[in-house]
């Protein structure tokens, strides 16, 4: 039985999108906004909306997610991008998968609007997902939305603190024999700011480099 859920939202300059995302969180889902060195009003906007704010000065997606996991106290933790591209309403479905026996529930992004997922970001994601399936990990996306039990996530020992975090998580989960359940989730254009990954070819290349390093280390 799942008694509580925390939602970790790694943030870098997401003040514009945050109010909409936090306002749509399901009842009882507690927001933990991890401010990853923002230069805008991310922290104050999050606090005003009632979220718990955690500062993580070390830059990196993985660093922010890990800081949120350490701060969480709920049995189950969700991780969600704070840019408005993924609907918070999808979280209960992922949590239900965990309650039903999945060790890790992940969202497979399905573009729901023009420009939601640029070609350079989508192509790299498809390639890496195909490599994961060859390793027996049943996913079609290296998704930025997921749910799992907090203690299990920490025990998995994911070390990457950059964009390679989601990939290392899947690799370690697969190696540990975790039951991974993937569900389609709508992926819309962000509602504010600019993506640090898919918003530019440079950002995508940086993410791909981090992920390729993780794959190389897993051989």
C-alpha cells in the first residue's frame, strides 16, 4: 500500500512554467523543487506556491534529482520536469503501476504539439532506447518522468550527476532485475523558458555525450 508520494522537480530557471506545473499536481502529491543554481525567481515562485525548496548548487540534472531524493520522505517518489511539457496528471498512473508491482514506472513521451520534440533530440533518444532493448530493458524512451520507491532508488546507487542519470538508472534497474513498466504520456511544448537539452543542437549533443559515457562504462 502506498501511503505518500513526493514529486521531485529539478529546476534551472523555471520560474515562468512552475506555477502552472505546481498548480496541477494531484491532491496529496507533495512538491520538492530542487533549485539547481537558477538566476531567476524559481526558488521564491516555488515557495510561494507551497512547494518545499531544496538548493543544489552543483549543476547537473542528476545532481538535482539526487538532492530531491535525499530530501524526500515519502514511500514513493516521482520525478517530473518542471517546464510544463509533461502533464502532472500522468503521475497517478505511474504510481498505480508501482502499487501494482512494478519496481520502476516510466513515461514514454508521445508528442502532443508541433515543436514539442525536435528531431535532433528525438533521434538520439530513439537510438539509445533501441540499445537498451538489446540489453533486455523494455523501454522506448529515456523518459524524464518516472516513479519508484524512494529506498529502492537510493539503494540502486546511481552515480551520474549529469544528463546521463536517467540512462544509468535504467541500466542499473535492468541489471538488478527490476520490473519496469512503461506508459505513454503526452509530451507538449514547454510552457516557459528554454530547454537545456532539446532546445538546441548543442544541448542535445551534451546530453548525448553524457549518455554515451554511461553506456561505455556499462559494457
